[in-house]
C-alpha cells in the first residue's frame, strides 16, 4: 500500500503513519518528493482497509497495490477453474449455453420450453421460481412449486437447472432442486446471502450488480469462496450508464478483464445485458468472440404472453438460428458449443418421446 | 400508458395491442400520425408492466403516464408524512440531526460518543451493529452485543437509536432494540428484507442504492408501505457516477425531486454521500438549504482509530461547530434544528451526571 | 409528440397547449385519463423542441414519438449507405481495417508503420497530425508537416489516409491531404466544426463523444448531412461510466443499435474503446461479431517509445496475428476483411520496393 | 509518480523503467514488496504522461502523485483569485448573481429582461447570441446582432454582460462586446478555442463538460491560464449520470472540491444543472450554502414563449423571490449577495428612466 501525504503534512504526521503501519506488521519506506512525501508499506496489506490510513491527519490518499481478493484472483491461482455440473464443464474449452424462460409460469410452459431449448442445443435450463420484481404488485414467481416443475423438466430432458435464490431462508430448499444457484444482480452485495451460498455444495453463478465494479464483483465472489464453496462463476449482465438507447449497457469488456484478473469462469447474459431481443443475436455472438465461457439466454415459446421479460426473450425458432450462428463463431475462436453427454442425450430423448 | 407502434406495424398488430389492453380493463384511443400509430390506454395501468406491451409484435416502445407507486406518491397522498420517533418528529418543520459512529466498536466508545453528539445537539443516535463490508475479511460489527450497547446509550442520553438491519432473520431482534430500522444502500432492492420490515411497527429509513433511480427508490418504499408499515423515510446517500474526485456523487437534487414526488420525509447522509470529512460541512449546509428533513452524520471521537469509515467521520468538536452553522442555515429557510423534548433532555442530563 | 398534463392541470392550460400546437401546424388529440390528460399532437414535429411545450403551465412532460434526425435515420432512408474511399467501400459486406499510430511522430516512423500495417492487411492508414491533448504541456502533433508525411505514406503504400481535424480554420488544409476527415470524441458537439466538414466533399468519420448518447451522435451526424456531405460514418470509441477497470467502457451495443436506427456505416475503435492493448484482440473480434463495418486500430512499431497512447497501441506482429483472427470471425458472420484493389496493391508494392 | 510492476515483471523490465525515468530527469526508488515491485519516481513529473510508463513491458499501472495543473492548482497559488469585472468582484466575499435569458431573442426582449433582473438584484446580465443547439434545425442565435442588443442593455442598465463564444473565428468579435466570455459545456475540451480565449484579455467562465471530470476541468483551465489569461472562473452546470429524474445531476460537491484544489472562483448554474425551473430555488440556495462564489440563472419574461430553454427559466417575479431567499442564505454563511457599485446603479437608474 502507498500512503501519499499532503504537501503540508508534518514530519510527526508521517511518523504516525509509519508507526501505525509497524503495528500492523508492515515495514515503511518513505520517499521525499518535491511536493509530497510518499510512504510505501511493505507486507501483507490485502486485508487492511484504505480508510485506516486515509483517516489520519496529513494523509492525502492511499493507493492499494495488492488486490484484496486472494481466492478469486489469478495471482495466487493461475489456472482456470472448471466447474462440473452433472458432467457439463463450465470454464473449459467448450462454451455452455443455458436457456429458458425468465419465470417458470406453469408446468406445461416450462416442460415445453425445456424440450425446445434442448432441441436447439442448450445444455442447461434456466427458469425463475423466486423473482425479484421492481414492483410489489408484479408476479413474484411460483416459489417451491416452480422448483418442482423445473426438477420435472430436468428429469424429462436431462438438462441441469439453474435458478435464482433470493433469501437466506430459502438457500437450503433451492439447493435441493437446483444444479446451479443464481445470485441476482440486486443481491450481488447481499452479504448474508453470499455467506449462505458459500456454505452449500452447489455451484453458484454470481451476477454483477447493475452498478457493480469488477473489483467489487470479485470481492463478492471472495465472500462465497472464503466460506468454502469454490464453484463460483461470474456473470456479466449489463451495467447502468447514462445511455438510454439500451436498457442497460452490456459490458463485454468485463469478459477479458475478468479472465485476466480471475481464474473463475465468466458467463454472459445478453438478455438482461441489452433488455431487447432484437439486439441479443449480435451481442451473443460478440460475447462468444470476446471469450465468454457460457451464455445465459431467455427463451419463451410466446414472448407476447410472458409474465415477465417478454421483451427480452427469444422465440424458440430464433434461438435455434442463433445457436447455429454461435457454433460458427465458437469455431472461429477454436472453441465449441458444449453438448450434452451422449448417453444422457439419448436416454433422455427416449424418455422425452414417452412423456411429451 | 402510451403504446407507440413501429412505422411498419400492421393494422393487425395494432389491433392486438388494443385487444390485449381491453382484456386488462383499459380502453384504447389510437391516434394515426404520419410515421407512427400511437395507442393511448386509459384505465388503471399502474400495476401493468411495460414489457407486457413492449414484447408485442409491431410495438416500438411504451411510455408510462401514471406513476406506479400508489402509496409512496404524492398524487394520492398530498400531505407530508410526519413520523414520530419517541416524541421527535421527522418530516415536520424541524430538521432532525442523527449522529454517531459508523460502527459500534465497544461499550465505552458508543457511550462516550453518544453523550458528545447529544451535547452538540443531535437528537437521534446512529451506530452500526451489523455492518455490510466490501471485504469478507473486514470487521463485520458486534452483532447483538452492539445493539445492547446502543440501548444502554439510549437509556443514558434519551436519544432514540437508528441502526441497520441486514437480514430477514434479524429483523425481529433488531426491532427490539432500535427506534428506527435502517435499510442500507446495498439492500435497497433486497425485496425479502423490505417485506420483512414492512411487517414490523418500527419506522424505517430506506437508503437509496448506489445506483438507485429515484423512481426505484419510491418503488422500494412501496414494498414496505404495501406491507403495512407507513413510517418510511427516504435517504439520499450518494450515487455512483463517472466522477472519482469524490467517493460518490452526493445527489442533492434528489431532495426537492423526492419532495415533489412523495409525501415521505427525506434524510440526507453527507458522510456517505461525499465519503470525505472535509466536504461534510459544506454539503450538510447545502442539504439543509435544499430542504432535507433530517441529516445523518458520522461522528467518531477518534477517526484515526475508527474500525470503519474513519475518513468520513467528523470529530466531535467539528460536529459541534457544524451544528451551530446548521442552525443558521435552518433559520434562513424558516426551519429549526430539532431539539430533544425538554423534560427528557433534563431528566436524562441528571442521569448522565450520575453515570458518566 | 405527446404532451402529458399534470394531474392538477386546468382545462385552460390544456387548451393553451392545443392552441400552441395548432399555431405550429399540428392537430391535437386530447385523451382524458384517470390521473392525467394527455394530448397527442399529429403533424411533423421533428423540428419542434420539447421545451416548447415543457415550459408551459400545467405540463408535466412531453414525449417525442418521431425521431428528430431525418437524414441520418433509417426510416426515410432504409438502405445502407456505402462510402467509397479511393475504391475501398465502407458500409458494404467487406469489413475495412484502418490502422496506424496515434500520432505521426516523424517521417520515418509513419512510413515504416504504414508499410507494416499494409503488410498485415490494413487498407486505410490512420495517424494524427493535430492532436487534442488533455494537457497543454503534452505533444500537440506535427501539424501540416505531419499531413505531408501521411500523404507520402499514401503515395508509397496506396493506403488512403484518415486523420483528425480539430478546428474550422484547418478544415480546408486537412481536406487537401486526407481521404477521410476524423472528428474526435471531444468535438462531437463542436457544431461549427460539424458545419464546416459538412461543406467539404470528403468522407467524415464522426466519433461518439465520451458521454454522447446515441441519439445525440445521430443529431451530430445530421449537422454534417444537412450541410450537404452525405458520406458520414459513425464511430463507437468507448463511453465514460462508473467502471474504472477499463479506461472507457467500449459500448459494443451501439453497433446493432446504430444499424437499426441509421443507414450510416458503423466503425469500432477498440484502441480508445478499451485504452488497454491487452484487451484489444478480444474486443476487436467482438466488434466484428457484433456487426461493425470497419475497425480503427492503433499500431506502433515501438509502443514503449510512442509520444502518445503507447499503452493502447498494438505492436505490428500482434496486429498481424489479430488480422488473421479477424478474418476467421468475419467469415463466421458471412463477411470478409476488405483488401486493397488488386492493381493498386501490386503497383504500390512495386513502388514500395523502390522507395523503402 | 509511482510505477507498479506486474507480479511477474523481470528485473530487466524494472531496470528499463528506472532507466527511462533517469532520461527524464527523475530519480528512482524501487521498493520490493511481496507481490509487486514498486518504483517511486522523484522529480518534476507533472508534465510527463502516465502512458509513457504504462506502455512499458512489465508495468501494471502508474499512479500520479503530483497534480498536473500547475497554474490552476492551489498548491502553488494558495490565495483565492478575485476577478474584477467592471468593478464587480467575483471570488471575494460577495456572491455575484448573473441572470438573463438563455438566448437573446430580440432587442425588446433583452432590454426588458435586463431591467427586470437588475431590479431584482442581479449584477451581471447573461444572454446567448451564438447558441450551440442539439438540432441543426433549431434556432441558432442572433449572432452579432444579438451582441449589439446585449451591449445596448449594458448601456441602459450598467450590468456587465456574459455571453458564449463558440468558435475561434468569433473570439475577437465577441470579446469586443462581452465583459465575460463563456465557454460552454460542449466546448470544455475544444482546445483550439481554449487557446484562443487564453490570448485575449477578457475574463472567461469555463463550464464543466457534461461528463467532465474535475481534474479535466482544471486541465482545461490550465490551457487558458498557460496562454496568458489569468482571469478564469469555473462553472458547475450538471453532469450526466444514470439518473433521469433530472435532466442532469447538478453536482454541488464540485464546489467544495474545486475550492480545495484550486484558487479560481467557482460559479454554479442551477438552470442547466437541473434543467427544471421548479428545482432551481432549492438548488440555488444549496449552491450558496455549499460555497459558490457566483450563480448564473436563466430568467425569461415569458418562459412559455422562449425560443430555447423555457422549461428551465424562471419568471422575473420568481427570480425576485429567490434573490430575497439567497440574501438570507448568504448571510447565514457570512457572505453577501453582491450589489452594483452605488454611483453606477444610480446613474444608470437615471438613464433607465429616460429610455424605457
């Protein structure tokens, strides 16, 4: 950590900084410049907050040198983490496509769309049973009933399921149904929830908050990792900027930046990222070209009648076209779109024929 | 609600919009412009989401006319809400100053600072027992022990206490100690938590999220109000923008905008708003001039040694000077800085003399 | 245009709106909702400012329906504009790569790098002779001498040149040397300059300002088009957001959004967009996948010693690798990377052999 | 300047940094931390760009310690600059109110409003003759004719005038009429224009760009100062953020931040800052409470019929009320609202009686 003193800081104020650093186990290297004295602190300062020094008299500012995320960072963990979800690997060479409706609306709806997205090549099924809604008067999801329908869809199709968990109390219940727990953007810094999903053995997809900095996202992952759950993937889903031509600004730069800073897999969510189904194909292709390890896409058999997010959902036929395009882009960056393990795909197809 | 059709929308697509609106109980008024057909929907559309129409074929966009917050909005509730906290009124003509440390660090610390801020004229004591921290390795607060110390400080000083509640599980416990429940910026859209505090009978101070839109803040208040708790105050605490000269951009414009849109009291938090104690006096005065009903300020007897937020905490002597300045600004806008009810101030002073 | 009245607007206030609209040649369709009266104005309102009605008593807000950019918009000009720059077509099926250093630093430097980028497959040479610099003490460019070196590089390589013009006074001079005039991000709304380049017959590449809205960018293009110059291309180069992990947030969403709204070609600038050479390959590939018609990239033979922007410049060998990758992505979206017209490429190669 | 090396940087790469610094006249102090080597450079680095080191192999990032604005900064110029405009002092203890219409629309309009704002207590008259407009089809100002009307208004009222200059070519002409040259937000980084106004002897009010960082604003002031014009005032006029409840986010924090960083006077523009006349009174009072040295306000005798910005203009009677309120706030911070020099006020009143 670097502590920059004010131009008019006294020697005693600089000495106080050095003395405090010593108490924290760091050695100090003061450098006397023309305008400012700068004190470089050497030692493990990753867990020391900057405000500890910023609050001292005579201090202008501090600059952190070491990144504060020990477990999420690439420095101490150089190799990519690959997460195995029922035999589907996220973070390896194959790009995983997760697809399904925003909300589970009924048994028929989720079963139908599950078969459709599987047919088009998705390998993980998404669908919300607990929905964080801006208005208290909006549809809030089917709750556990929705989870049961998702489980039934998994049984029929063989697709693992990802679904959101919103509260500490429901972590246990959702974990019994879901293959991947999703932490939504609004809950990125809901630390109680992060700690709770850190204690279960289910992979977690952590979404970047709508104004989450990349370093904050990594610190939130650190909350989960430091509680013992190492299967965390990071999801870019659009940030809030001044631009209103798109609902959010889908920040693809986050993909290479996260890959450089962290070993965790990176998922891109073009549906929420853009909020506009017409933009999804272009931005999905761009996400793959930029290096995403997985995509999560909203697909609904009838967006006009969706209970939520119809305007950012693809129809199944458009999704199938997009999958074909994505295979070409993946090949152009020497990757593949992941497929279901062969035996499961077949066995389940048999099952599907019987039940649908 | 206004539905704007695309220039190439077909008559059938417009008819589908009209038909869907009819099913929702709204009458439609199509207007045929040179480039676009526009359909004005008349009826109560406050609880209808825009995506219901945005997702339809041929629709370019929708524009909401009615505000979706029925309970928080001023339209249906023109008179200011005044919240009574142990005899101190928030939202009336007097401006309430809440002050105290970021975190409760020890019994001695909170008792000492409580007397100091009371002496300077604060009428509510702030202090965090549960702390949402960016790093999992940082001090997370004293928990229930911290609440007990706060209660002891209240007993000694007569100052009601405001403290943050972070999880649904602790709402009941925190409510037993606190006079005002604080929902922090990171939890503005933690809907489970909002519903939980909506069901207890304690005033709630809801902080604007770091990228919360004003209309979102009002929708979050709506979550609390619609669960039966009408004693909600709104708190501006700085938003995230591109500017890095200040930690956040303390958005004072929110004060008159919230007063225009809502009947709920508005609190300003210059400590988090600026993140820099040197800026707090100027911005506190500005907040009062802009119409804030209350201020919440971080005061610490030794910011250099604070366990959190030392850099944005005022020393007690600076706080006392600021209080004098605020009284002058309040007078210049025909308001007063609130004082403790006389009998309590006296009785407690007697108590204080004995115990401190 | 839609005019929304306040809930307490009087009939006289609504009548005043209707009367003003009539004077402007628009017919009015008032709709009486439960809370608000809404007046829909039918007629050509594209050149009427919203403040004309927003300022009226009783008006809550106005909503524009027609887009105000007549010439830049796709509504009245559905087919893509293709700009011919010395035989190289921008906006057609082939994707054009413009490359070269941030600044022209010397004759040797620009000639050397021109041959290098041509060798790697670029078809247009970039280089700044007039440099907008944040500090008045920084290198400000070689001026006309730099333009002469660029012209010499064009003569040797056959590559057309793009260079920035910063002031009205130099438009004529720069036009004599350049094949494409670049308007920089800081000058997006320098209307005098836009009018000046609208009056010369040189293609213009207009960069989005660092906080330019997409609709503002199109209105700035409208300034150029309405002065008679129809050869305008739009350039996304990164916007300013709260995120500091990247210098700017390169907004690839702008590519499909601009293609939907406008017929003008869209150029992507990953060098400024990211400000970080390590991110350029990923984001260049993403830009092509998202539909960019051209890329503009900073390439320098020795970024360590560049007089400006060394940190966002590619070395020639990295640029050559990227070109190979881009050809694969282009093919995956059924496009090609543009090449120089065969005869010119050959003739110039002959010339090159003699002069270098 | 601090240069932070990557964890895997080689000794040779660090040596190259030290060697380059030496060539620039700086001594180097390398500090070897657990993860990173850090090189502190001592010497005058204010005019060295960070990219000079950022571009080097093995460098992670650089941190600037000295501020790059020598002339605008307070470090080397601790006392406040006070600018004298025809006897009215800006930057001293008195707060100057500049008022008038957005645009000069006609001789009668500007003369009438000039008398009105003088009557209410303004001491400087604002009015635009050259208008930067978002649309090429909007009213662009009366040009030199407008300047002549302004001069006539000055003659009648004794109020000095401030008006915008948009292009280098018109700097000379506008300087012949105006007492203060205004550089608009869109031109904050129009460096040619900054250099041009740096060479004339007229005070300049430099507006912060809509996404201008405070340090950029100071660097733009540096462009003017370094060309020899020391009479520069800085104007906060609202920044672009994600919030759409206000047209801009009027950033009052800039006032104390600028006062801390710079000796130049700070002007606040609540009209553009908020874009909404209903918010102007609250935010004007807040600006004075926050320490603004001057306010600039749009006043129009008939906002409903203004040719521009009617929605953010105060009527003269509201402006007069606001002036009364501002005097009270100014007194509460031990300042006064400036008044015209007595003799001029009288003499001119005599003149006024004859001519109006």
